[in-house]
C-alpha cells in the first residue's frame, strides 16, 4: 500500500467540518467586529458628522490628499512589519518628509481653484504672484528632500538653457543696434551729399586779385629739422647760426631759466613729450588666468595677486600656494559599508624653484618669445613673472625727468640721471656721484648709445660748464662727435686711440693734482673743497665718457686697464666719474679688475648666458627684448632690476647742443689740453721706464741676436716683462736707425 502524502502523489480532499462555513469561529469574529463598528457609528453619528464637516471645512476637496498620505503610510508599515526591516523607518525620513511637503503643495495648488479649504489658503495666503512663488519654493524644497542630486542636475540644465537664451538675445540686440546705427550713418551721409555747396564768388575784373589764404598749417612737431652738427671746432656756418638763433628764441626767450654765473640753463620744453602706450586691462586679466591654469596643469598651486603694467613688459605677481599631503582613512557606516575618507595631515608652501623651472612652459602657454621670472620680488612675498607686452611703449626722457623720484633726487644732487621705467611703470633715477662709475654693455643695436645720450642729456640740462666738464672718447667716430659744439668739453671729442691713452694719463695727473689741493685746503672730497672756495675758484666735476672700450683694450691693454682701474679706485673723491660702454662683454675686455671697480652696471640684450654672467654675475640679460630693455644693477641691490631705458631722439640732441653752443663766452679761452697731455705722457713714460733696461742694453751690446726667452733666462724675469723690455729695445734701435738714415741723406 503506497504512502499517502508523498511528493508527486495526489492528496485526499479535506473533509469539511463544522468550523467551516458561515457559522465558523473565524466568520463569527468578523461578524461581531462589523456589528460593533456599526453600533459605534450609529451611536456617535452626530459627532462623526461634526468631525467630517470640520475636516471638509479645513481641507475642502483636498481631503483626499491626507487620505492618500495615510493610506500610503499604512501600506509602508504593512510591508515593514511583514519583512521586519524596521531600519527603513528612520533611514528614509527625507522621503516621508518630502512626500508631506508635496502634500502641502498639493493643497496650495487646489486652493488656487477654491478647493483647498482653509489649509490650502494658509499655504498660499493669497491667490496672487506671491502665492505662486511660495508654492514653487515649497515644491523645490520637497524635490531637494526626495532626490537632491536629480534636482540640482535639473536646475543646472535649466540655468544653462537660460544662459544660452540670454546670450542669444543679447547678441541679437547688439546686431540690431549695429544695423540701426549703420543705417543712421548712411542716411546722414546721403543727406549731407544732397546739400548744395555755397556758390564761389568770382574775382572782380580790374581789381587786384589776392591769392587765397593757404589752409591752416598743421602744428609742427617738437623735433626740429636742423642741419647736421659740425664735428670740429671750426668757424660757425650761417645755417647753423640761423638754427641756433631760432632754438634760442623758441626755448629760452619764451621760458627763461635761472641765470647761473652768466650761463642760461635750458628748459624742459627743449625735450619732446611722448604719450604713453596703454595696455588693455582685459588682455592682462586673460593672461593672468592663463598663467594660473598653466601652473595648475603642472601641479603647482599659485594665484595672481598683483599686475604691474610697464612700458615693455607686464609683471604678474604670483603668490605660491600649498603642497598638501593626505592620508586615506577607511571607515564603516551603520550598514557595514566601507567608506574611504582623505584627511589632510600636512601642508607646505610651494618651492620657488618649481615655479622658476617652468619658464619655458609658461612662455609656450602664453605664446610669448621669452619670459623672465624674478623670484622673489624684492620687498614682496610674491614671484614676479615678466611677460612682454603686445605693443611696446616709448619712455621719453622728459617723462622720467618730470617724475617724482627724479625730482627728489635732483634736489639732493646735481648729477642725477634718468634711467627709465621699471616693469611696473615706476620711474627709475640714480645719482652718478654715488654710483660712482657706470659700466654699460650689450650687443649691437640694443640701446647702449641711446643710454649714453640720455646720461649726457641729463647732465647738460642741469649743469653749466663751470660745474661739470666732459672728456668724451668715441673710437667709432659717429656717436659722440655731435657734442663737439658744447662748451662743457675739456677737449674736442677724441676719436684716435693714441690720444685716448694720453687723455687717461692726463686724468691720472689731474686726479693727483686735485688730491694735493685737497690736502693743502684740509678737505676730504670735492664737495668740502668747493664749500671753502670762492665761486670763481670752485673745482668742476669731470665725467669721462667712453663709447667703445673694446677698441681701446685692443690698442693698449695693459695701460688702459691699469689707468681705468686706478681712476675707478681713487678718483671718486676728486669728482672724476667714469661712464664706460662696450658691445663686447667678454672676459678679455671686461676683466675682473675693471668689473670689481665698477659696482654699478647696466646690461642690455646680449647673445649668451656667458656674456650675461660676465657683466652682471648672473643670467637673465640673454632673455631681454632689445630696443632699450635692460637690467640695472645698482650698488645697494643684490639682484638686477629690469628697466626700459629712456629714449632721446636726434632732434632733441641737436636742439640741446645748439642751445649750449650759442652761449660760448666771448672772453673765455678755448680749452686745449694737447700740451698737458704731451707733458703727462712724457712724465708717465719716464716714470714707467723699467730699471732693468740698462742691463738689456748691455746684453744687446754683447750679443748680436736677442730673443724674449733669452732675456727671460739671463735676467730671471717673467715672460711679459721680458717681452716689454724687448719692445722698448726695438723702439730705441728703430729710432737710432732713422736718425742715421737722415744723417746720411743730409
């Protein structure tokens, strides 16, 4: 007999019992519950009716909203208790709060149609625009509670669409405005073209016809077209005299200056006033944003905190950010999920070297030919990134002279120099008496000669020939010869190298003579000496200007270097100052001794880092832009400062030279130092004769053939001294042969 109730077998039908059917125990309980509910409803019918009326008055037709909320909450509780997931009650609080706020919004919406009851009117207060705004705000709050991420994404998309629409409307309005303005201009032109011109009166017959007056001439520019200046002190030409009178009448009689010991100082109107070039602020803001983005792309945090606009470059001040280090922390939430959290454990400032190493990358990002990074900027806690401007500005000499820094310096010293403007547009001035000597170097066409002209022009504007004298050496014969007409020159501009060496020897003799006068007068320097002397016996300053040092070095290296070093070391107290320029800043021209005695230096654009280190002891000059862009190294600074040098045009120099050339004193004798130079050279040659020269002459009488190495071995001297002794011996033999030849001819 098979088992009953096994898997796959049919079970026997259940036999009905007395408990099934209508009169079962379960059915009786249901019936009893319904009966009790009916009795309670009948008993409390009046009170239930009152409650219903109150609910209808409170919610109106919107009563269905709280009913649906109660039904949804009951269904949610049924599923929670059935699945025993009680954590859903407190984990999904935002969902229930959002549904409740949506229900309130639904009551407010029905109140607009008169169906929301008293509760709906409480929500919107009044069916107007403010009520709509309140309803929208309630809906937004509910959406943020139910699904914050989706809500934020939706409103971001809406804002983007609105921005596109607004920009489109703005561009459309601008286009329509442009069309309207163009149409108005065209109509104005057509209306002007239709106007009939005024009739021209014909000249009367028999009357004297006068030519019509010429149109008003345009104002002439300040630079005056004048003939070239004579380079030697010869008789003045008529055209030069006429130009001189015009310049004197225009710039002296119109604006007279103070009369100093019979000399008339020139006015600043003799110089041109050039307007400055303005750089757009939007362009600088754009480049600042590009610098921040470029630094961030290479992992360097930085912020532009300062923008200094200069005539040639714009300096962007970058404040270094922080290098932060984080530590990962793993935590478990209440549901047991692992969450990774990053905690900042330390932070340090970004190293300056990381910013300076990105100079080429920043130049690529900005599409600039080259940039210079000054790290850090002196006196500021920022790193300066100097970016070339799209348009270069011109720095006029007059603009720098009229600036406050130059005027303050001019009040203290008569040797004030206008150098130019810095990267931030600030004017730069220096005192030649405190430098006390200036060395200028740079490649060809970089701005050295213009800088020399600016220095000479500054000194000529505020010093008379009784206060300042010049000795100018111009081996190139084309730059400084224009100053031959000024009365400040001790001697005409020297263009021969042998006369330049004689001038250096004379300066040494003058320096020693001045020191003797100081000792007899009990003075320490030229200022103390001049204070104790009457006006007619005051000692003038002497400024030596050399346009090309390399040419002098090639002619006589040892003597030129020795004389320059002696003057640079000792001539400061005597009022002798040197301004030396060269286009070849190599170690064989700018030697260690020369560089050590010229603490103030200016470097224009050079070709390599080696030349930059030679003149400034640091790199950076090879990245300059040329055309007056320079690095200025003062005596009291550890880093060079970038400047745009002053520009002096040829017409300005001609006007200044003509102004002073027209004031030659009638009774003043012409300065001629030929005899003094010859005496100084003879004295120097006698003092420089080697004491071993007599022994060399003895060796020459004993031996027919002499060589430098033979003299070096016999006299036990070095090779340079032996070579010099041989040169002197050959010079004496050549002079003797020449005398014998002349005697034979006689």
